[in-house]
């Protein structure tokens, strides 16, 4: 357990350093962006130069997204807890992702039990689901099946959210490191998606587990404390 604590401290220090760097990159990046845009608008450029300037703007956009992700990950994220329906939040997130899933030949099996009440920050849980679905999508480049399930475990009084794919799966050592900030196996990945997911779920007093088999797929299960008291509908936050 001592080793695990040290590892966590090191990861926290890494996160802080990343935050400082990300913040310091933002201003000069903004100046590069506006200056390049002005040159592009005001100057007649020969086509090859226009292409080069296009590269500059594309890459500036990429750095900008990376910086935003880093800052989003390290920003203190105390959730604003409200009584919410997990099934409603999941429904909206899946509806949002549906066009992209269809485009990628992924069929979605969605099984949502009714009225799964939890104390949650709906925006943060929305983001969690989006991150998990993005990973599932990226694990199925040739298409496949996505299963999203919400149910209540009455024995443990927990809400259970499952996101499973039929994608490439993971080696055991990847499963071991998947939640580490900046751990990625993708050329264009940031390795921050699951680190953010874990941090949000921990702040919600929940737990997350993963089972994965190489070439067979991955299943992520999130458990959150279930609210069981009778709720007036007006009190509910059903998502966005
Ligand atoms: P990123 O997606 O930017 O790589 P994440 O934190 O979201 O960062 O994921 C970390 C790593 O965990 C991924 O690079 C990938 O190797 C692995 N991973 C996560 N989800 C899945 C999945 N559904 N199937 C296979 N591998 C996955
Ligand atoms: Mg990801």
C-alpha cells in the first residue's frame, strides 16, 4: 500500500507541473493563433504559403485542445451534487453520441432501468459517459457493438452503470495503468480521459472496475450510492 501512496503522490505532482505548463502555454499560443489568422486574412499568399499557414493553424488548434484537456483534468472539481436520475443522464449522453456511433458502424444496445436516483453532478457524469463511449468507439475502428446498461443493485443499494464494447481489448499491464494521468497507447491520445473519469467517480463516493480480454472487448462498471427515498419530480436533475 505504501508503494501505491507514493505512486499517487508522484502522479499528483506530475498533474501540478502539467497545470503550470499548460497555463503558461495558453498566452503565447493565443498570440500565435490571432497573428496567424490576421496574416491569413490580410495578406495575399501564394497557394503553397497558404497551405503552410493552414498547418500552423491546425497544429495550434491541436495544442489548444490538449491544453484545455490538461487544465480540465487538474482543475479542482468539487461536484455540485443534486438528486438526479442516472438513466436520464445516460440516455442524453447516448443520444448525443448516436450519430457518431452510426457513422462508425457501431450498434448500441441500451438497457436503462427506470428511476435510478443518485446524488450526482449531472454535467460531470455526462462527461464520464462521453469519455467511456469515446474509448469504446476508438477500440472498435471496424465497428462492433456498444452495450450501455443502468440498473439498481438492491443488495448493495448501488446504482450500476456498465459500458461494454466488442473492441480490441487490453493487455493486463494496460488495464493496470489505464487510469494513470497521461497514460495512453494512442498516437493522438492524451491519456487524461480515464484519469478524469476516476477522479469524478471518487468524488461521487463511487467505484469503478474494468474487465478486458484482448481481441474480445472491454467492460467498465461504475457503482454509485443509490438514493432510495421517495422523490418529488421537481427536485430532480435529469441531465442537460
Ligand atoms: P486516451 O483515450 O487519450 O488514450 P484514456 O485515459 O481515455 O486516454 O485511456 C487510456 C488508455 O486505456 C487508452 O490509451 C487505451 O490503451 C486504454 N483503453 C481505455 N478504454 C479502452 C477500451 N474500451 N478498449 C481498449 N482499450 C482501452
Ligand atoms: Mg480516452
